[in-house]
C-alpha cells in the first residue's frame, strides 16, 4: 500500500525468464499485487515469476493488448502500474512515478522514454518510428504526447470501466492513452524515465507493427 492506496503492477511476458527475474527482484515492497501475464511462454517465465511471489496468469491467446486485458480483469489495486518483463522499464521508478501521479492529481500518467539517455536502448529506426507515431497521435487528438508507444503507465483502476479498449495487439499501448485523453485530457500527464536495453529476444517487428499502429490511429480517430 502506498499512502493509503493499494497498488497493482501488471507485466505481460512472452519468454522473458531472464528479464522478469531482474524486474521482480527490484519490485518495491509496498506493491500489494504483482500480476505476470504469461502469454504462452515456452521458457521458465512462469516458474521464475512464481518463485518471486508474483501471481501468474496464463493467457494463451497471443497479443500484447490481450495480455493486458487479462491482467486488468484480475487487478485488485486502487492504482495500476504497468511495465514490460524485459527489464527495459525501471521498477525503481515506481515510487517516483506514484509521487508525481498523486501530486499532479491526474488519472493517467505516461512514463515517457524520451529523451533516450542509454544509446543502446533504442535503435535509430525505432526512435524515428516512435517520433512519427507520437506526432501523428498528437496532431489527431490535439494534445502533445511525447511517447505514444510507452509501455509503462500509472492510472486509477476505476477509469478502465469508462474505456473502450479494442486492440489485442501492440496498438493497445496507444489506444489506452487515447481513451485516457478522451476521458479528460487535463488529467493526463507524462514524465520521463530512464529507459534501458531489454534482456532477451526482441518481439517487435518495427515495419509491420509501426505501419499497423499508424493505421490504427487513423481508424480510431475517424471511425
């Protein structure tokens, strides 16, 4: 519990036994519930997560968004925090983000990876792709969003029931931010974090996922 509010951390994982161990070892003690959504791993991800006391949920239907929807359904905390199981997002920043979340009195806080201070954490191709998608989202929704593709968020669990979340794939990351902006753009904020190189294999296909996410932005805005 943190300042009278219960905290749930959700991590979607697909073959992340190396990274999830590092993340869970650094998880703050005040976190009440840690949910690891195993999205069909064939390695020891579930075993490692359970050894560190995480609640493991198996979701065999593949998809980044599908994993989060499964995690949200099992979340119990007043505040939900998300991050990837590959050790690229810093669990040490959770208390810092919570302080900002409470102080700013927002409903949704996005952890921006920019500026990227670790040169090995993001390739130039990924950096350009993120810039294009964030600019597109900012223009379409008339609100500056620095990192539309970030996977680390802090939000009140209560706002989930007001959101219409459709994507089961990588576009889920931008979709949940769009829904938060549509609810109340004045209660949406961003804060920079230290983004690091991931551990384990890269699952993202930059061209396929990038073009799909751009199409999804347009579809979401004009449908």
